[in-house]
């Protein structure tokens, strides 16, 4: 992972050198979210931080239209190799949302918000909520304080550490999730194991 806001070069280097560094199998969170979206009639979604599309495939394979946002042009090129040149992926940082005036049935944001500072996290949640249709759903996955890397590196803010050679990481617990997502229609918090202990956060926009 890299510092999404301050070092877009990190992602360019990572995707150039490592290409499909996470493979093409979707994260467990993406599979669970796909099921959740299908149960609730979601037809189109926005994926901020889409990367090269490994988590997009499971949605597209189940008839859900996907639009992406991605900071790395290399990753966008890789995604369009997989999914075709017509796939819409906006090039830029999620901190500069919105990139279009559309409203979506759903938003899936995987392992990204915890790379941002408190102001940027609040803006991302607000921006995503504004791009949801009335009654739409957004799902975020975030790293948990149960992760073995919690507390490692240089403390730069409450539960936020500079680690892994310059990555700034905010670690969530249920209290901070409720604080940040409580006004965004928070529905459910699920502890889930990915490569690290994560939380799957489900929200629904008021109708």
C-alpha cells in the first residue's frame, strides 16, 4: 500500500514494477459486497481506487456496471486491457472527487480510506455519499487496530502511523468507525480477515 494522497509516484512505481501484485482473485470483501449489492438491486457502482480492477471483475461478472477512480495511469491501462477500452476510469486522486455528476446505486471503496488523514477521510465519506442515489449503499473496507502492524512506525496522529517506508496508515476500531460513518447512514460493521484484520462497513443513504 502507498500514501494515496502525497505520493502518486509510489503507485506508478508499484504497478509498473509489480504489475498485478495482488493477482486477479477478488478480495473476500468484494465477494461479500457483491452479494450484498445483488440482494439490494444495485445495478451500477463507483469504485474509488479501482487499481487494475481485480475487485471490479466480480461485480461486472454479475451484471453490475462499474465506474472507477484511480491515481495510477499504469493501473488504468492494465484495467482497460482486462475489461476493454470503453470502461470508464477517472484518472486522479480520490481526494479530488467528484469526477462526474452521476449518482450511483452503490460505492465500494477497498483498503483506501485508511491511507488518508482525518480531513481527507471526512471529505471522501461526504463525497461518496453525495454520489449515491437516494437509498443507495456504500461499503468501505478499512484496516483494524487488531492488525499486527498497529502501533508500529512513527505516531503522527491518533491511531495513525507512518510506516512501511512512508505509508501513513490510520487504524480503525468500532468507536472510530461510528464516529466517522455515523452520519453517513451506518448500517453494519463486520470484522473480516483479508491480508490483515479489516472491518467491512456498510452504509445506506437516507431516502
